[in-house]
C-alpha cells in the first residue's frame, strides 16, 4: 500500500453501508483512483512537470503523439471522446483539473488504478516542504468524476484566493451564485482544508 497524507473515505463519497460479504454477492467494481497535489503558486516548475507527464500519457493513448510537445494541450482540449471511450473502464487515460487562485495550485488527477496514474505517482516526489500530496493506493472509486472533460487537464483560475471567496458573505445568500458554483467552491475549500490538516 502507498500512502501520502491519507485521502480518507468520506461518507458522502462512499455510500456503501453494508458491502457484500459473500462470494455470490454482487461484486462492486472500483477501477479508478485519484491523486491530489497542492503547492504554492511559486512552485510551477513541479506542477508543469506533472502536467507534462499527464499530457504525454494522454497523447499516446489517443494516438496524437506525432504532434510537437507544445501542441499536446491544444490537441487534447479539442479531442472529443466517443461514447465507447467514455464508458470504457480500460482506456488508461488521465483526467482531472488544475485550480490556481494566486496563492495555491491544486491539481486533482484520476485514472485507472495500477495504470498510468500509478506511473505518475511513482515518478513524482512524495514529500517536500512546499507541497502536499493526498493519495491512498487502497482507496478506489467506481466511476470517473471528470470523464466529461476533455483528456486535457481542465484549468480553473480564480481571480481571488479561495480562502477569501468562501469568507465572502454574498456566497451564502441564496440565489447570489448558482448552486453548482456554490457546491464547487465549498468542495474545493473542504479539499484545501483537508490537505492542511
């Protein structure tokens, strides 16, 4: 088992109260895993190395590796996955997002357990004073959260630090922001807090 700052199983994410106990019970397939990296905005060199590894992985999977390196992100951001590719639990590409708020980088990656994402884990530093990693090789998920995004890493830039945004009173006034935006900011804030526990 590999573990770097435990990525805990939260009850909202794991809805199994009574998992199957017998061999003839229905097997629950959880082929995906996630890694979360958090680092200061000044550590963009490490972040760029990780993102480049992801892009190199994905261009090979989708046969776009004949392009120059500087074109990888553009090619992947316009690549449209077929319905078969979206449903595939064996297509070993990496999805996720990169959030920057001026203070911190937050990079969330997901992929097939034991596949390309495990290689990314093996090839990146595990500990450093400037960044933290949440990863648990035993924690698996039944579906991708970011499969509807392109195979490029989605970039999200906040124009205020996340800590400031969630302290702003208007965020909590019903109707001032969409429910999706509210939920997204609160989830990001919770993830950020979890990293610094």
